[in-house]
């Protein structure tokens, strides 16, 4: 029998949809594939103003997301053999529509199902994935695989291009800067993962899927990212609470705190980053062994609460 696969995802610009299309492109003839799109009740703006963008941080980090629309009944009532769950991090957490979906009644579609997560992001996804693992665990799903596609340009370059993309809507290359987002060739090459997923499903061997995906380069992870996310998430949590003291999303009473957060974040990234990078290199040398253990954990699908 043809395996039944559900692809469920949110994508603001369509990048993640492109990635997911590529993942399933070579198995479309062999499997019965349905798509379900997660849609916020009120769409997030695109392009964003700086205030709108950074005003989304407090609720994203606090897991207090804006609501999403229901899925079609046909999808909710069908029995799938596997769910491919596509999402993107926002501020080191699952994007608001992703969290809203995972917290809602709709997430019962995951119960008892094997799930493969597919992440399309700039390059910081560890904490978000741990949160998604936690939700899936609570829902009684079995995380069988994780594939992460990132922008492989140097960190500051990808930051500049993501800013140009988010605030001007321009993804294409201009001046000295390359195109924003995940590289086209990496998106096209993601079709190799679909074949592996299909084979493991057909062989009833999903327990071994992540090993095969890793052998195909499904995750590339440097120890420095673990440290960067650990310190970043602590700061985001502080600012999330500090801004929410002044009101909810869009409240003008909190705008000055939101802009303060934005300015400090940009100063931290662009001006202090040579210093923080040097400190990070020293810490990396000292903590190398424990960070390498962390890297091994984050490449896997097992879930241990509180790892980051
Ligand atoms: C509000 C916001 C916050 C983001 N935060 C992160 C982040 O913490 N880490 C990261 O790697 N990418 C981050 N990104 C990039 C997204 O993960 C994603 O790659 C991009 O928005 C395109 O995804 P799409 O498929 O929804 O269009 C952020 C994007 C937005 C809009």
C-alpha cells in the first residue's frame, strides 16, 4: 500500500514550502501526500517594519502566540503513516504560528504518529527544536527525523541579508550582498532526504531514520552555536518579560522598550560581536568536550528536557 504522508507547515515568504516541495519531489509518485498549511487568523506583516518585527519577540519567546485557523476536517480525520512538520525559528523559538498550532486542539493529529521535522532558517535553530521536541513528546508523537536547512553564508552576511529581506521584502542579491535565505542549490538537493524517508517508511525502519539522514548531511552543527544560543535565549527571556510588563502585542506603551531591545541587539551583534566572538573562542577551547557532547545530542531526535 502507498504510504500516506501529511506535510504540515507554516511559511511566511514561501521559502519553507519550497524546501518541503523539494523534500517530497521524488516520492510524489510512490506515496499519497497531502499538504496542510498553518495560517494565522491575522497574518503577520511582510515586509515588516522594525517595530512590528521586534514587537513579535516577547510573545514568541514566552510561547503566547497569536491564534491560527483550523485545518480542513479531511486532514484531521485521515490516518497518516507519517507527518512531515515544517517550521522556522523566530527569536530562537518556534515561530508564533508553529507554537500556536502545537498548543492547539489541532495538534492531536500528531498523537501516536512518527514525525519528521524540517527546519528552514538563518542559522540558529537549536532552542526552537528543543521546544518542538518537548511539544511533540507531550502530544505522544514519535520524532523520527530532523532535517535543518540554513543560510550557509558567514553569520554577519546572513544577518544583513535577512534584515534586507524582512524589512524591504528583497530576497535577491544586490550590491556586495548575496541573496537572502537558504541557498537554492541546498533547497534543490533536499530531495535526497525524501527518498531516504520513503525507504525507511517502506522498510518499517523509522527508528534508524535519523542515522541515515545525518549520513546524508541533514544537520550541520558547530559547537559555537550551542554557546551562542545558550546566552542569547537568556537575554531574550529577560527582554520578553520586561517588554510584556508594559502591555500586549502592538501596545504603544511598550514601543520604547521594544526599540531599546532592537538597538541593544543590533549593537551586540554588529559592534560587540568581534569581542564576544573572541570570548566565545576561549570558552570553546575550555569547554570543548562538553560542547561536543551537546553537539552530538542536538543532532539526534531524542528529547531530554532542559538541555538548553
Ligand atoms: C520574526 C523573525 C524572527 C526570526 N528569528 C530567527 C532565529 O531566531 N533563528 C534563525 O535561524 N532564523 C530566524 N528567522 C528566519 C526564519 O527562521 C526563516 O528562515 C525566514 O523567516 C523565512 O521563513 P518562511 O518559510 O516563513 O518564509 C526569523 C525570521 C523572522 C520573520
